[in-house]
C-alpha cells in the first residue's frame, strides 16, 4: 500500500473527467487545484499531486509520465503543471488565457492588483514566464509609463525587487493624484489606460 505523502490528505482528490466537464462554467478549476499544493515543499509537490489523482486522471498520469519526462529523472513541478494544463484545459481556453497574459497591462489598476493578475495568468503561458528574468520583463513592460521608466532606470534583478520598487514609485504618484482630486474636486488620473485586465480587441 502506497504511503500517503505529507500534505496530500489536506488536498481534494481530482478526477480529470470532472475537470473537463467543469471547464465551461469553471475554467480555472484545474489551475485552482494545482494551487492547493503551494503548501508542499517544491520537491514533494509532484508526489503529492499524483498521489491524489483519481480515475481518468490517474490513468492519464500512469500512461503519460514517461513521455512527460523521457529522461526518467525527477519530474519537476513546472513540467507536471504544464503537461496537466495542456491536457485537461480546452485549447481555446488556454489560448485565450495566454493572449490575456501577453497583452496584460496595468491600466488604471494598482501595482498590487496588476501583480496579482500577472501571477494568475502566467501559469497558462509557462514558456513565457518560466524564468525569473522573463517574469520581471513581462511585469515591467506592462506597468504604466511613469512607473516603467523608473524601473528601467533601477534595473531590478529579482521579481520581488521589481514589485517592491514599483510600489514605492507608485505611492508618491497616488498621493499627487489625491492632492489634485482635493484641489479640483474631481478625479485627475495621472495617465489614461484600459479599465480592465483584458487584451485589446
């Protein structure tokens, strides 16, 4: 009898048939299930995830784990996630999410809100955000122009540094925006931008 990995009991089992049927009404269900394993250590995530696969999902893993990792070494969590999402997400859903990530910009959202949307969408485009360098580049390019120019000057080396710097730059801009609102009695945004995190038509 297989030994239950740590943290596996706290994660809901997944039946891939259920995920497929739920895609129209809950397109993020499979990705949300993957997020449950953030509590596991990186080296245990694949073991925990595959332990709780059921029915069709268990068969998928049994039949495909060798092709997913032909070198027969340790399957990384990023490799498993990419294979899982590719197989169980409808192609049109994956393409739509990838396009959203490609065209994502800050618009009139805060840096924190923009960061959260980056993290939500980048799992659908792993090849575009599989290194910290790529994540930083995408994050910086999508920022509003005033903040982006400052970050390009600072040239942050980590994503955490880029986020921290963007928030620090944003604060005085927001304070200036608030002062203009008080003086004029109406909102005076710093710059125009899209109102939603949506790709351009």
